[in-house]
C-alpha cells in the first residue's frame, strides 16, 4: 500500500503500475487494484481472532458492539479529514496553510490513537505511561477537533456546519477515504461475525447477500432510503464488506475442530479461491471488473488472489516450518495503521521542510528512479514503525 500510493503520481509508469481505470475506460484490473481489497480481506481474517479472545474472557457479543462502533467512527473521522486535505484549506481562509493543516492532521491522528507502554509487569512503572498515553490522546483528539472547526475549502465550505434544527451538525464528507471504507467494511463484517461466528454456510450466505446489494443498488432499490444519503449501500455496505466477510470465512478454518489438519485447510483455501474465481468469471460480463465501482467480479477476483497468497504463506510458515523467510512481513505488519499514517503524512512533512519538490523530482526522471524512491520510502516507513513499536509506541483503536 505504501509503495503504490507513493509511486502513483510519478511519470513514466507502465499500465500495470497504475489503477486500471486511471486514464482508460473498460473492464479490468492490475495488481495495484488488489492492494485495497487485500487489506479488507485481512481485516476480515483478523476479526475472528480478535473477538475470540474477548469472548473467551466472558464478554457477551453485544457488549463488544460499543468497541466496534468506536473503531468504526474513529476510522470514518480520520478518513473524512484525510479526504478533505485534497480541497483545502487555502491560506486566506484558515489560520494554517493547506500543507501545515494536513501535516498537523497526521501528527494529531497518530497521537489520538497512540499507546505508550513497556513490558514491565510492575503497576507502579506502568502508571506514568498510562498517564502520558491519556494526555497524548487528549491532545491529539483536541487538535483534530480544532482542525475540523477551522477548515475551509477552496470555495469557503466548512468541514463541520452547525444547524439550529435537526441534523444539528452536518459533515462535508465528499467520500469516506480508504480508512473510512475500511471502517464501514469492518462494521458490517463484525456484526456478521457476532451473529454467525464459525458457521461457514451462514457466512457464505452473507457474503453472497452483500454482493447482491451491488446489483440492487444499481437497480435503484435504495434510491429513497435515508441510509443511501449517508453511505453507498451497494459499495461501502455491500461489495467492500463482502470481501471482509470472505476473509472471516477463510479464517474460521483455523478455529473449527473439523479443519485442524494442514491438508483440510489447504484444500479448503484452494477450493475457496477456485470458487471465487469461477464466480468472478460468471459475473464479469454482467457488471465488468472495476475497482472504482467495486463490482462483484472485482471483489471476487480479489478474494481469489488473496486467498491463494494466504495459502502460500500458510504453506511456508505452518507446513514447511520456514517462518524466517517471512519474518520481514511479520515485523512490518505489527502496526499497519501507524505505518499508513506515517506514509500519508510524509508528503506534507517534507513540504514543510521545503523538501517536497526535491522528493517529487526523484520520481520524475525515469521509471527506475520512481521505483527506487517508492521502495526506499516503504522500507524507511516500515523500519520507523518497527523501531517505534520496539520502543513501546503503538497505535490502538
């Protein structure tokens, strides 16, 4: 994700390094179009393990909903703020320039969800760290609220508008951004899991039903529904969550007693990927393949490819017992939200230091320079994330 986001604005890029719909029409996808849905799939795979730990401690399913809602709202809020960096604020309408506003946004977002802690079991040593964590989070949230209040777009539009009648507050969303879309998918996936747990038949039915929402939305089934004015039911509540539910479905094979052997797990993953690919081929003539439109065929191809990649990782780590070969991936994946926010804020932090033009020029010389810059950027961001984690600085929603 860091690599494809960083290289996106470079010239000299071949078609396979761009989103398929960038600059051309028609149906198709590149490997770049797989990054976002793979993340949705992985979110789904994490849900059964995260919830199982809490349920094992005696917490009821419905007591987990406030935690799910808080996570969703947090992702939506950061996503909306990130999206609005693209259209403001201009210098004359805000106490901060657009660059400074965006640079402060990413610092505040990191602080809002940070956790500082060590490995000590001594409560006396942990107490000061908890106080520091609470103070930093409060500072981050207060800064985000201030940034939202002072925001003005190029045309003078506010991010938050207050009314004397209902709704008391309206939010300028444009769209919800990548984090916001992940938030909606996480919400739907979490509810589905809490309802059906390891019932794979029910999970498959939900995955299919969510894909059906895409077609129903195109047919105008939700045109007059109040929810459709807030979020796209066919995409944000349908297609995208279907990928997350697919991840939940595949993850259950690591928890259920009927799939405890490597052979059964590998067989299920392979058949699941083949079934998704077959369904994608059947649906491609109907809606086409498009990441921007979140068509069912795109969702299913993403599920098929990600399931195969998971199968390969499982084969290497669990079957062949070669975990050292994927150690860099495990280190990089320990705190992906921190890595993502660091990578997104890098452009604005460099601009504040008057290094933005220099950084941009590195990628405009030729393709090799663009690939090298984005690769080094990804390595530096992930290394910084790993070092911060080692020091006890993590992000936790």
